[in-house]
C-alpha cells in the first residue's frame, strides 16, 4: 500500500457477495478519485468480478482500471504450525 | 492478445491442478522469454497462483511479472439462451 493512501478508499474482499463489494466500490468512487480492491487466495476471482462489474455496469465510461498488481503473502498456516503462502491481488480503479 | 504473439507461449488455465500449469509455464520459460497465462471466471485465482509459484519457487530471481490485465468477455450462457459476462485475466511473465 503506498504511503499516504486513504484507508477509506480500500476494499478488502472477503466472504460477502460480489454485489455487496460492488456497492462499496461505487460509494467510494462517488467520493474519491480512486478505489483500491485487495484480495487473497480464492477471493482473487471475486476481486476481479467486483472491479469489472463496477467499471462496466455501475460506473460505465466513468472509471478505468488504473493498475493491477499480483504478489504473495506469508500467513500462519491453518494448523498453527509454520506458515503458508497465499497469492494476492491489488486492483486500482480510477475516475477518468 | 497482441499481434504476432507466439501461440506456444500461451497457457489457458482450466481444470487441471495448479502444479501441472506451473510445469507448463516453467517449460515455456526455458524456451521463450515470455509466458502469457490466461484465465476466466473462477480459474482467475488459479492463474495468479500459477504465476506466483512459477516466479517465486521454480524460477526464483529469473522471471518477473511483466504485465497483468483484467477484462470481461461475453460467453453463451449455460442454458443456451443469450450470453453471460465473465471476468478474465491475462498475466505475462518475463525473463529478467
């Protein structure tokens, strides 16, 4: 996350429905110029859906995908011993 | 897909295991300078895993993520009537 980034403009994708995150993204983009969508593991596909539905259906011709970054993170493993590595994605939507 | 792209350097992610696609990516990158990983819908998370595992474990310090693009495609819907929209991802790995 870049220094000085507005925490309020970040969405972390979890287990809620895709549309609920789309509505958060639309709300953020009505106030801010950018919205940063972050996800890990299996939620990565949902993050891409959230970005694409926001861009194509709700704010069509108003926002673009500014940047997409993939990476990996070390997390404590489920059984509490050692760590596991999960893939991550960070998608930035930006007002035109 | 950019014009003139080598078809042999493209991997389309389907239902096989993550590791089987990683091995294809490693094989491609032993012959070519780039490898293009493409996926749709739920396979998007797997595409990111394939890119990250290839980059971090199998070809560590040899390849970088050159580009990540997200988009949408219209496909015939499952019941044969009309179309559905699915998200897509395209990840390019490149030798350092």
